[in-house]
C-alpha cells in the first residue's frame, strides 16, 4: 500500500482554476502512447487565455531542444478540465503521459501504487536536485522511500490588502484577532466588505478560507499532529476554526454574505478587491499574477500589497506560511524509454530561467518551481512583491515556521470530505462540531489505508 512517509522535515488546485492552469502549462507533459518515439516529449497543456501566452509557453521549451538535439517537444493545448480525465484513462490503458502531471501529492500515492510512476530517486541524486529542491517539497513526492514526483509549483496562503484603500483610511494590516476583528467592524461601518470572496467559478475554492483559519486559529502544530493521527480533528481547535469561519460569513465579512459569495466568480472577486468594495482578500500565491489585471488597469489607480496571515489564537506564532505543493510532475513508468522525459525534468529543475519563466511572462496563476534561488537572479520584470513573497517563504521553510493547506496535506478521503462539505458549514446544514468529527472519521480512513501525504515538521507551535 501507499504508506505514510515518516522521515519528516520542515517544509505545498484541485487548486483554483488559475493554479491548475499554471501546473498544466508548466509540466503536464504527455506522450501519445507508452511506445512513442524515444526522441519525442509530447506535452499536453491547458489552453492559454490568448495567443501571446501560448507563444510564450512554447518558447519556454526552446532551451531544452537547443541543449538536447534530436529530442522534440510537441505541445498540444486542450481545455483544462479535460486533461486529468484523459490522463487517467490513458494511464489505465498502459499509455498516457511521458510526464504525469498531478494537482498535488494526494494524487501521487494512488498513481504510484498503480505502478504508473517511475522511480526518480537516481535522477534527483545525479542532478543534485536533492540539494536544490526544498526538502519539504521533495518529501511531498516521496512514496515508500522512493522519489516518484517532483514538485512543479509551490505556494502559500497570505492576506492581500488594498493598499490604497488602507492609506486613505489610515488603516494598518491586522496582526492578531483583536486588530483583525476591529478593522473588519470599521470596514463594515464604512460600507466596505472586509474580505473579497466568491466560489461561483470553482466551488472548492472555499477550502482556502478553511485552510487559512485552521492555521490561524488551531495552529500548524495542531494540524501536524491531527494529520498524523496524534491529535483528533474532532477536538476544540478544529471546531473553533470552523466556528470562526461560520461567524465571519454570518457577519457578512466574507464576500458580503453567503448568498453573494456563492454567486460571485473570480472576476467579480478581483473587481471587488481592486475597486475598494472589499478591503482584504485571503488567497494563495497564484493570485500574484492575477491582481495586475485589475489593479492599475482600465482606469483603476489602486495598489495592492500582502502580509502573512495573522495569528488568531493565543499560542499561534506570527509570520507563519502554510505551504502547498501546487502540482507535481512524474515520469510514466510504462514508457519504453524514460530517458527523454527524465532529461526534460532534469532540465526544468536545473535551469534557473525555466524556474521563473512563466511568472516573468505573466502566465495566469504561475508560480516558480520550489528550488532555492538567489533573488538577484530572478528576471528583472518579476514584481518585487512576488520576489519578496517567495524569499519570505524560503526563509520560513529554513526555520520550520510553516503550516499546512488541506489540498496538499490531507489524504484523498479527507480532502474529498472538505471539498464537498465546507459549504454546508456556511449554510448551517452542518455544525462545526459535526463537521470536524466527520473530518476525523475520514482522516482515520486515510491513515489506516496509508493514504496520507508526507507530513513535514513544523516549529510553529
């Protein structure tokens, strides 16, 4: 069975559709069949929003073909929601991806157990990737002691805020529960929704709010223990986190109201935030490339900025970054020759330009590869706020001041439960206590089946 990796160290949709797009564009490599030409790496990618981004994506791979003469890279674009099912069907037929893309570690275990994923341990060591890829991110793709997946994107959850709006009102970003709730109340008095939000385009995005509050209220230390079965999700820290989310929705602090939240798509959410109709926005790193389309565009003159999520309970430290692997890339073990695909992955992770290429090009939802970097080597056109964000993540990783997000760290049954039931909290169809008790039941099933992704260490206690 897919067993829990116990060698843990300090350190991340389906994500938002933007993050899924970035994962697919970056490393969703596939070949037409498992016996296709050894000199061809065929890539399936989610259709980009325009031809300029498509051209940018194609150009990203020119460096590989230039340094690997005789190997071709063929890219086929298709609807983002078709890739995962097409890949599963092909793999089951003994064909499919030369590079198997996954939305995160929870998919990797079942694929590895099915025999679809090649052992990349030697590739990692021979190319020095064990010294380049962050240990927590590499650990997330390790199953039964073997590296079977490399992380193709990483991210954290943060608190974005409308800097212009804050300056106009003399507000400061919140640093604890008291300052957050006082600020939210003042915003409501001014006719401003405290937090932009909406899940009409992607229902599961509501788990971002739950993940954030689990880190802020329950704390990463509790989450670490609950993931391993050393604490229970049915206990007070989880219940308090869920109850806080319900309270904030009931007060209209998130999206304006539950009804509005369920009807707003991503565009409306970004517009609320950029216009100042909403003052803050809890989201992931992938939104750093989305916000410029709304802030400072089409007559908008506002600026945005970000801060780490503030702790909302005593004992939860500040400056903690919940970490997520936004996608993984593996080599199909069913290929007649895995060499070209392995060379492709090695090139991706050893090429500094490739690591930041999609971010520099402004590809929607793009994040860099989770490898160590010197900020001075990041392309000049990358927003300094993005560079600072990832610099802070890296520093937090080195200090183990990290947390967890549901879509990376929960097992498949637990994650499915969260995705399908979090809305019921908001609509009062399930109580926080019952929700957390059911999450504990699902978690125990994952633990018994050995289907919990690797849990990295945290010192954020």
